[in-house]
């Protein structure tokens, strides 16, 4: 899924929290969004493995949420929203495509690494790839209640993220084609620093002809 879709899910968590405890709305908004995008900070260092923990985030989130309910202060609410957002992110990525430059081709069987079981979880492909039309639809569904509930900077943020989602969805496939052209021209020392799916961009796959 798009990072923006994850961010908007964090807003959903914040909206639910603000409905119950409006005094924590600002901290819930920040913690929900930051936690929901945090796992993608591993983009350049073992993407969907280094900071993605589909089991451990969820296990940590349960007592954190309980603590926030029993002792609702800014710190406990922020911790609960952060962990809940990170857990949701790691689990939601399983519903998308695999780790490849062109995930719509459905060639990769790696969605998220499960550290508890020590193996990659296969993609479900309910959302075929990040930036797919259905991904944008989910982003819109997440944004709708927030646009109705929040005002001021928060509402502006949600609208901007939704617009960015639409732009990325339109550009997703052209960007993959552009990467395939540009990455082979990047010096090898710099190419090694790119995300894994970009490092293989431009490699030609032998064509199998009938009769060969």
C-alpha cells in the first residue's frame, strides 16, 4: 500500500480516539500518523523487514492500549496510537503486492517478513500494488471521516495527503518505467544504496521463444 494510505489510517485511529477523548486529539493525530508510517522508514535498509513486525507490534500494542485506557495521559495515548499504527501498517502490507518494481506482475512472494516465525509472508494481493486504483479507493475511504471531523491544519493535512495519493496512483506505472531507464545509468557504488527493487531495474529477462 502507499505510504499515504498508511498515514490516513493513522488519522482514522486518531479520529476514533478524539471522538472518545477529545482532549487528546492533537497528540493522537501526531502519534497515529507517525506510527502508521514508521515501518516504511526501512525503505533503504531491508524494506519490509527491518522495521516491519506484523506480530511483535501487535503484541506490544495490546498492553499499551490497555494502559492508555486505565491511565489516559498524553504519553500513554501517544504510545498506544504509535504501536497500533505500526502494527496495522505491518499487517496491511500483507494484503498488498510483493517486493518488486512492478508488483502488478505478481512475481514476488515476499510481502512482509515475520520475525516471529523467521520467514516471509506471501502477499495476498487484495490490493494488487501500491498506487493501484483500489489502493487510492481505500485512501479515500480512510480520509472521508477525517475530512468531516477535523478542521484547521489537520483537515488541510488530510486533504493534501489524499491529493498526493491520487498523483502517485496516476504516476505509479510510468515511474517504474522511468526507474528501469535511469537506474542502470547510476554508478554501481550509488546503486547499491537504492532500495532492493530498484537495484534490479533495467535487467533484461531472456525471452523464451517457441521451439527453443
